[in-house]
C-alpha cells in the first residue's frame, strides 16, 4: 500500500472518530487550500454525520460577536413593544458541527468566544455541546490560526500534499457501525496504566498540554468502540497517540531527537555482532517470534513504541523546517487604503447620509431616518394586519427590517511619513546639507496636513531610528539638526528598518509613506561587513522586500548627478525616482511627496 494511501486512510479515520465522539474530541483543524481534495474529505464527513443526525453549519468568514452570541432584534422589538433577542449561531449549532472557513482571518474576539464555548459546553448532561471544523487556508507566516483554538481541537490534518490519485479509495464504514460505536462508547474503559503510558509518551514528545492527553484518551476509547471492544488495548493506545500528538501539540519538541539518524543504533548493533552468531540467530528466530506473541511489552517498551509510531507518522520535512512565508505580490488596494483618502466608517468622523442596515457591531441606529422610512407604509401595513390589529397599529409605528437606517461618517486615514536619511560619508561630503533643507520643507508640509513623521538614519554599520512617529515639528527639526554625518552606508539595514516600521504602522490602521534620501552607493552589507558588491546585493534584496509590501515610496537621489545605482534600487522597489536638483530642492521634493500622499 502506498504511503499517501495510508495517510488518506488516517484522515478518513479522523472523520469517523469525529462522527462517533464529537462531544469528547471537540473538532479538527484542516490545513488545506480550497480544492477537490478538501471537498472530498468534507463530503465524507457529512455522509457519516448525517447518518447520525448531526449537521454541519457553516459560519460566515466575517462573522461578528453579535451574530455568534445573539443580539437585540430591532424589528421584532419594535413590533412587540418589548426587548426581543435574536438567536446566535452558537445557540443554533448545539449538538452539531460548526464549520469555520478561513479561520486564520477571523476576529480574535470571535475565536475567544468559540474557545470559551468549547470549554463550558460538553458535559455529560449538557445538550448544548458542539464540534468545530476549522479550515486553515493561510499561506504565510503572518496568517496563523489562533493557538487558543488550536489547543482545544483534537486533530490537525494536512490535505495539500494529497492528489486526486491518492483519494480514490476511502475507508468503507457502515452507518450501523457508527451507531453501534456511539452506543458502546459510554461503557468503554481505559486502564490507568495505559493512560500513564500515553502521558509519559506525550511528555517525551514535548506535549505539555492537558487537553492533548485528554483527546488521546477519548480517541483511544472511540477506537475501541469502533472495533467493538469494551476496554482499550495496546493498538488503540498507539493509534490514538499517533493521531493526536501532531506537531502543533508538540510545542517543546527537541529538534535533535527528531533529526537523529534512526539507523545509527541499528548500524552499531550490526557492527558489534559476531559473524559467527548468525547461524544461532537464524535458529532462534521462530522461538523469539513465539515469545513475542505470548509476552506483552512493558510500560517502558510500550512508551518507546508510541514515540516511534508518532515520529514515523509525521513527515520529516514538517518537523525539520519552520513554517515558511510564501510571500506573494499583493495589490495596493489589498494592503491599505489610499493615503489621506476619504473612507466611510460607522463610528466617527464627519456625518454622512444614513443608509439601510442593522445596528450591529456598535453601529448607531438613525431613529429619525428609520421613522421617516416607515411612516409612508403604515396604512398599507395596517390593512395587511387585519381589522383586529388596526387599533394597535394606530398606536405604534409598524417597523420592518427594510425601514432601519444606520449612521455613517467620513474620515481620512492617518498618514505617517518615514524619512530614511543616508548620513554616511559619501552623502555627508556631498549634499547632506541640501538633503536636510529638503527634509525641513517636507516636515513643514507634514505639519500642515497634521500627519506624523518618523526618521531613520543610515550611518556606520547599522540603521538607527532617530525619531519615532510624532507630530512635533520642533522635535523633528532638532533631531535633524543634530544628525551627524560620516561612516559607511548600510542601505540594506536601512531598507529593512523602514519596512518593519511601515508594516507596524499598517497594523495600527495608518498609511506609511517612505521617503528615501541616498545616493544609492551601499558599502556595508546586512552583517555589518564592508564590501560594495555584497552590500549592493543585500540592498537589492531588501528593496525587493519593500516592493512586495507595496508601500508608497519616494527615492530621492542625493548624488551630484543622477546615479545609476540609485536608479537601479529605485526600480527594484518600484519607487518614484527623484534626482535632487540644485535649485529649489525643498519645494520640488515636498510637491512630489504630497502628490504621492494624495495618490
């Protein structure tokens, strides 16, 4: 049997166990992109769960906490004249499975509420229990599933390595087998010795979570029930540990233990054997096999078997390499809004005309607009209600959901201009004074627009933040006047520092604009070692990283005449190239920066 087919059978087995014991196992994290393989596995799970009366309810990817927990139903409350609460998704999903698409992008508050519900629901007498199927579609290290939710789900499966040829066959499980296993599950027992062995094996693998050990116990009991056993055996213990102790549960794993050569001990044993003893070994093979069938392994031996089984079931490349960031080019519209552009929101800013909508997620209800929208329809709604309710209709206004309007506002997105200044010897001896004059002009324009400014200096062997984001024009000019010149030109380190600051500002909801003032002649690489060739190569790599983040960039060439190296770096980072002129440099650069900000 192929290795991929065996792994696919394990994935099927996890679906079977979830259908048998969703209360104790809580759910599974499916690491996979959208595709036919994931659809096939989900269809297999739906087939198993529907036969047991369990449904799979899909949650919206942008679900809010009010939709999850329930909120005030405005339409029903206005019609009834009293407070009426709508049912949340967690109330409707009780006894079923909740499907979370793109869980890595969900609101953290929603993830926290789901995690809390998983902890509080699931007792023996509690009928509000539910399970979770979390689809993790992240393709970079920046988008990861919340460890809080990951720790509360029993399994984690990876479907991307499978192809359509690997999933042609699936485990054939009868519906009656699932029902029989669910009936037998409450009576299945597990001895304390086996439980101790699983816990010790988990500690050897680096598992320190109590929930993981609980999931291993529930998996062993579910496997025994599926196989028609009243008590957990060795096979169930080994299989349960192999399915539960995945890399996400093994947070404190020792890399040397996993990267050790498994053949080293065997080679040592083979080299230490006496060639003359081969005949004796061949004669004793039959006797040793009979002894192994009659004797049960000890606790220590069983623990070693579990550890080896877990390590053998996980792909080696998954253990040895960290999560790699599959960075892809993103459009500017996907990264952030336009700098200084007008953006609509529902919380603060200049008031706009209200629009139809429900007052969820803190949005404010426009009462007057809602009344004006409902009044023209009162006579028609009174006729539709009937003569018995005409008197009540005259007393209060009959509201419908289409009458509700919410307030909206206009607000400009905050802008932070990051000045990356080359204060090295090449720039200091040439035109650092003119660059400072241009910077002062830009600082004045930023102050007029009430934007924040920051400054990063490139000098010596590293880049230094000489001015964190601030609106103080006096402080910015003071730091600029005290900026020393001379030393090496670490362009790569400066590009990386500006990129990290820009990413941090984007996470805060601000729009960064990076203005680079340099002649492009790098002579210090990322390791702080001199050398123009390696330094320029590192600078090109860092420039491409800036381009991948789609920041708004202005490269000001401070050399006496347009420099080829500066143009090459500007092209690599997709920046607007601007050679520093001799006359009126400050005004021209400030005009270019303002055009870039309003783009």
